[in-house]
C-alpha cells in the first residue's frame, strides 16, 4: 500500500501548488531562495518583471513557496494522466 500512499501524497502536493485556474507552475522555490535570487539578479527585462509580479501574487497553499512560470504544459498533461490512473 506504500505506492498508493505516495501517489496520494503526490496528488495532494500538486493540488497545493496549482493556481485557482488549475495551472501547475514550472518552478517552485522557497521564498527565501526566491528573494535572494531577486536581490542578486542583474538582468530585469520586462518579461522577467511581469513574471515576478505574477509569481509574487500567486497564492500557493505550500507555505513559504513562490511558484513561477505558470502554467507548464507538460505538467498539466502528466497531472491529467495521474488523475485518470487514480480512477482505476
């Protein structure tokens, strides 16, 4: 039954980092690591600044996590396969 428990833990964690729209992020960083990167980043293009604003406004249920680059297409597909497998 260990595999089923690990499966349920994985699905639970994914649901915690998924956006309200159902999107899974590409990157998840500890808030302290994200803030350190932000402080030391030397190239802030408009794309990066917009991404940072989205990441900082994203409310993850994983405390202390910053989710970046939402959505990630292949992760969405893998999650759909996991959901399908859970119905078996």
